[in-house]
């Protein structure tokens, strides 16, 4: 039979508590001789960040140059080539497209008169044709006259509105509530203008500060002989300063600082990482724009394409587009022809009735 254990005496409990407190004090107290300061050298991290930033920045400039070359050189060259090879066909397709638009407008007006204004098929076609012919004859003259009239009317309305506003304002100057509102509004506007002026002044000061530092680091008279990269950076610095592009100046300053190995003095590693993230985001945007152009712009990569293969591809595309225009035009003309035949039958019937009356 198990015997119940006796409770510990007060003396044993007190001795055990003293032992535990002594152990705890020994664990928490650290002698001064064992304390030390841990210093971490971040030079390898800064070197790695500098290399990564330079790599991203060069890739960004390459993409910018490729897009600019496409806009100014490649695309104009493509359209000159297209006009020289397929000029007559493009003019013919343009004429077909204009005819398609005219016939579509005529059919739409015929349908409106036939379905919504209870005209017969012949009457709808005749009235729609007369309306469109009249609009085509007088459209240019009417547009010029209406523009001049609208300009005069707008000027007169503005003058009248200004006079009315002055009259209304003058009748309300005696109102205390209106005066209070105007006073608060003017104070808010002054405060807003003051803040805008301070922000503009601060931004201008930062622009000048960055430009002065970059000039000391990149200008040939101050920094000595230029390399290809420093010459390119100096040109970009001048362009960014002319355009008041503060973000671009900050990025160039970060790159120059990394090149000159002054990140420990003027830039933190965290700032460099932020600059890398911002430049990577811009680079990804340029890459997305290039992918979009490659899919949607037929002139993309024109200077690298085989002109014979390209001519065959463009010819197939034009055949398909011209066929679609001709099909749509034939359908519209077939529909209009039925209305036109009804109008001819009605004119013949009216002519016979008039001959009988005569």
C-alpha cells in the first residue's frame, strides 16, 4: 500500500528558494569583462549594391535609347517604306473606307426614317439621300460660320455672366455671412498659395543643390577628363535640370556617389536600395512598353526585318483588310439597293398617275 509523502519542511523550502534566486541572479548578471561591441563591416554590401545599381541604370538607359530610336528613326522609316511599296493600294483602300462610311451613314438615316418616322421605303431612301447631299454641300461653309458665331456668342455670354456676377455680388456685400465666407475663402487661398510657394522654393533649392554637387563631380573643368559614362551622365544632368526633374537628378547623384565610393559619407545603404527599387520599377515599365509595341505596332523592329518577307506579310494583311471592307460595303449597298428600287417604283407610279391626269 502506497504511503502518502510528507510535505517538505519550512527549512527545506526556504533553502530551495534561496538556491533558485541565486541561480537566477547568476544567469542575468553579466560581468563587465565579458561585454563587447559587435561592429559589422557593410563594405561588401555597399559594393554589391553599387554594382547592382550600375547594372540596372545601364539597362534602363539602353531601353530608353531603344524606344527613342523607334519613335524618331524606325517608325518614320517604316511608313516611308510602306508608302513607297503600297502607296497606290493604300490610297484605294482609303477611298473604299471613305465610301463605306458614307454608305453606312446613309443606311443609318434611311433606317431611322423608315422605322421611327413611319416613312415608306422609297420615301425614307429619297429623304435620307437629299439630307446627306445637302449636308455634304454646305458642311464646310456652315462649320466656318458656326464657329465664328459661337465665338462671338461665347464672348457675349462671358461678358453678360461677368456683369451679372458683379451685380449679384454688389447686392450681397451688405450681408455679414457672405462677407465672412469671402474672408475665410480669401484666407484659405492665401494660405494655399503660401504653401505652394514654399514647396516650390524648397524644390528649387534642392534642384540647385543636386545640380551643384553633380557639376562638381561631372563637369570637365571641375572634375578633370571625362569618361564615356561621366559624359553621358553630365548630359543627362543638364537635361534633367532644364526640365526641373528632381527625381532624375537624385538618381544620377546616387549613381555618381556610388561610382566615387562616397556612399558611407553621404548615402545610406537603405537609400541605395530604395534607388535600386525605383530604377527597377522604371525599367520594368519600359520593358512592358516595349512588349506592348512589339505586339501592336507593325513598325517595331523594322530595321532588323527581312523586307521581302515583310512585304509578303503586309500584302496578306492588306488583302484581308480590303476584303473585309469590300464585303461590308457590298452588304450595305445591297440593303440600300432594295430601298432605292422602292423609291424608283414609287417615282414611276407617280409619273404614270400624272400622265393619266394630264
